[in-house]
């Protein structure tokens, strides 16, 4: 509503200004000699250009950086995030300075060299030195920016280090499913043909590695250890986005992607830093993927390594929680699957409430 009023007010002001100019130029015509006299609107236009420069720069910068700490620059909580932030601000500073200087020249000169009586334009067609300066300097600066950016990107997207925590994230309309490799630290296979209402991720139980995989309600990751997300999508393109980790990677159906990072602050530490006792890291979808797009959020908890290990151990294999899927395990592996998943006996099928802790390391 307020926006509409502002737009209408701006249009009205423009209409009024136009009317004033029209009247003043008509007055010039009535007074005669309108061809030799400089119309009064000429000076007004020049002053308006100056006004536009000042209001535009001040207003634009205030609009962009005004509530900076609150909404724009979230505290960074990953190793590579510090580097990408630095690159961002260097680029912003360099292009910002160039933007301000060129605009001061653009509008300032339009004002300074406005049409005046007896003032003749200076004929200055070419200057090789100037051409060289404003070609070579920007070329060097841009090349340096692009090169440092490229180097940082190569660093971020290189293969995850040995011993990373590997977590699978699958996007679908409209939620995330997250799978951990379980005690064996190997994610089992998946197959889209296995997807059904319960087996959302299409876990393939002909693969031994999937017997101890678990699907938790929250994502937990350890502080100070590399974490690798194996990312995929089940239907349309989604995007795995976590602003505090400066993490974003598309989830594309049929084309697995990945992103690895190292968290540097636990959820508790962030609560202290942000002075918000309810702070949570959130994984959200950053592609408008359909009408339920807004619902695609998932809590991420960053733990100290010890707490993370404990949480990891306390998780139940998905197969244990859904013991009827034992039927999907090839007959010769069924025994092994029961042991690894901690399903005590076929009786568990009726009452899947065994209290044994999952498989062995
Ligand atoms: Cu989505």
C-alpha cells in the first residue's frame, strides 16, 4: 500500500515539474526571441542532475547498506566462507569506488558544462594516453579479481578431504531427505525404482552398505571437521542453501552434485554470538521449485566433535525402523542385514521395538 502511494506521489511530482517547464518555455515564447535566449529550464535541469547525483548516491547506499548488520551480512560459520566474504567485499569496494567516481564525473560535468552564453565546446577528439590508462588499469584489476575468485572457487569445489563426514541430501517437492552412512561410514546405493511412500530416498537394500544407513530428523555436523554433502533431487531442480556456511549448490534430478565445507561455530556458539537463544542453522531450498517451496527447510545442528559422535551412535538404522523392508534384502544377505541393523529376530517384524544399539564399527 505504502509503495503504491510513493509511486503515485513520484509520478505526480514528475507531472508537476513537466507542467512548470512547459509554462516557463511558453512564457519565453510569448516574450519573443526564444531562439537566442537560453531557456530558464536549462539551469533547472542542470541543478536537477546534481540533485539526482547526491540523492541517488546517498539514498542508494543507505538503501543497500543501511541495516547492514541485521539482514545482509550474516555471521560466517565456515572456513571457506571467510574467503568468499573477503572476495565479495574486495569486489564491492573496487567496483563501488569506480561507480562513485564515474557518476560524480557524469553528473558533475553535465552540471558544470551546461549551456551558457558565449561558452563554446572545446574540441577534444582523441587522446591515446587516456585510452591506454582506462583500458589497461581496469583490465589488470579485473583480471586480478577474476583470478583470485577462480582460485578460491577451485579450492572450494575440489574433492573433499580424506575422512570427511559424508551426508546425502535429496530434495523433492517439498522437503529434504537426509541420509547418513551409519557405522560403516559408507552410504548404500539407491535406485529410483525402489522409491515408495515409505522408502522416500529409494534406498537399495541389495547393497550391504545401506543396512546401517539412517535418516534423522535433523542434520547434525561436527565443528572443525570437513563435511561433504552428496546432493541430488527426485523431481525438479532444488538448491541446497545455507547462508551462514556460505553454501549453495543446486540439487539436479539425474545429476548428483556435491559441496564440502568445514563448520567453525557450533549452534551454541552462534546462539551466544547472535544473542539469540533460539538460533538454529537452517538448510533451505533456494530455487522456486513449486507452490510448497517455502516449506523446504531443515534444521542443521553443529555439535562439538564428541557430541556429534555420540549423536551419530545413538541413531537407529532406517532398516531397523522399517524392518518389513528386510524382504527387499536378497535372501542370502538377510541374516547379515538383521545383525547390522540390529533387528533381533523375525519377531521384530511384528513389534519393531528392539532396544539394541546399531551395528559394529
Ligand atoms: Cu525446492
